[in-house]
C-alpha cells in the first residue's frame, strides 16, 4: 500500500485526537482578557495592532479538557490584549454540536472580529463555518486538530492544521527501536479502533515493527468513557503495565491511544524501566508534568523549562534514554501560528486567504520562540490523488533526553 493511499484513509474519519482527549461536560464561556489593548509580551515583540482596528477570536477547549490550547489562548490575550477574544466549546461536544455551532456564531456576531481560529476543530466546525459565511463571507477561518473529513474542511476553512498521524505510525516504532525496544505494546479499545485514523496508524505500526524485527502486541484497555470511567481505565494501566513488563521484559515499548491513560502509563513505565517513545498527543505538557510531579507554576509556555525539568527527572531515574516526546506542544503551535497568520492577513501583508508562504512564516516564528526545531509541513492528498493544498500535516522532531537541553 503506498503512502498516498495510507494518507488518504484519513479522509474517512479524523476524530482520534479530539475524542481521545475529551470527556465530561462544560458550558461555553468567554474569559476576560487580562492585558490591556496594545500590550506586548515579555519577550519584547513589537507593538501589536490597535485593538479597535480588528479582533481575532479564539475558540478552544476548556482548561480541564484542552489545557494546551486554552493556555495558548491566554498567552495570546496577554501578548495582544483586547484584540484577542476567547470562548470555549463544551467538553461533551459530540452530543452538543448545536452548542458548538452557537459558540462560533456568537463570536462572529461581533463585527470587529475578522478571523476565527478554532482549535481543536471538533465535530460541528464545518457546519459552524457555513452558518457564519451566510452573513460574514469575509471571515478568515483557521482550524487546528481537525476532526471532520479533510476534503470537506478544505472547502470550508481557509487553513487547516493537523499532526501527521499516519507518519507517526512509522516514526513511533522507529523511535522505540532507537531506544532498544524488542516489543511494542499497543493499548486501545474498540471505540478508538473504529476510527480510521487510529486503525490505519495501528496497521502502519504493525508493518513497521515487522520491518524492524519488533514484536507487536495488542492489548485492549477499558474505554475511559465506559462504565468504569477514567479512574477505572487508569487503574487498569496501573495494574497491567507491571504485569506486562514482568512477562515481556523492560525492552518493551508502550503506547496508548487515549490521553487520560498517559499519566499512569508514564509512572508505571518509569518504575519498571520500560520504553515510552511518546504520548498519543506528543507534547512536553501532556501527562509528563503530573506524572513526574513537575511544578509548572510561573513557567506556563516555557517549553525549555519543561523539557529540562523532564530530563532532570528522567536522569534521576536512569530513564533519559528510554522516554521521549516532541519538543513543542502542537496544539499551542497551531493556535499561536494561526494568530500570527491572521494578524498579517488583517493588516494586509498578504491578500489571499490561503498563503502558504505566510503560514510557513507564522509557524517558523512560533517554532523559533519555542526553540522546537524544524517543523515538517506537508499537504494532505486524497486517494484519488487530489492535493488539498490548504490542509496541512505537521511533524516535529523527537526530544533525545539523553542529551542536554540547550
């Protein structure tokens, strides 16, 4: 099966990232901005546009269920002041699609809003964009962590962003092999395996493990949305990982498709000396701080602090060569790059709603702030060979914690 065909399978369903990380209920809200219009960030960036000229709206998950994008939104408010407005969609978005749509319509009802950045772009994003375009055809839409069909979203939003899940199907086993893995254990459950993205990535992992001489092992974990809930699913991980390490040995790499299982997974792998290539949603902030008891207070958004803190904990445990992640929180990068892109557009620095060069500038600017290394940017191609030139797939380098963090 060619890479093009594998990538095309994303088009059927892309709910993996957003569904994996969500649960519970909340209501949309619009937090107040903490900084005055025209304020600058501590890094000394240039004076932002006057808030009265235009506004950029950010639509994210709540702090309890989508903390990275939520905190990125707060960072943008601190940096650019009242020109940024922010609202959150309900955590239980899959059953509250109308509320998701209403939240977007409320943001668009402010005539000063010229761009809406939707991260994560949960189900309902396409319908919401259609509704807004009925009265605001001028609105710039940028979506990140896209959950709906790529070809559909390519025709709705001006820019779409997603991590390259299928490329991760090869990259993760390869990173595990670099760390010395002889077995690769994959925790998931029927609901996730029903998503084409997860199922296809799993098959790529199986094929890659076979090429690398690594034994692939499937293990069904409880679904955190099931009767046992998150606590029950986490308890399963706490009990099962030590058993699997005892059975297969510490040169076993572990991977789970669910966000809520990452924290206990990290803890048990640390105790057992096994291998952890990355989280389901790779980021220095995803599960590592809680699992390793790292205090992030006063260091929000400081990725180098987080990476150094993780490395310090791993070195103490002798695990610096056995665990990794990406060096940038991708949800934050998507949202912040979207803001930088929208600012240039609103200020007339480019006129086409989709401008790859402008997007590359925005991503490079944000990546440089995080010192994250080069972000690989590619476009989505359908099974029929159609390139969706405004639908971008992103990959970041792994962090080698056995080396000092510069």
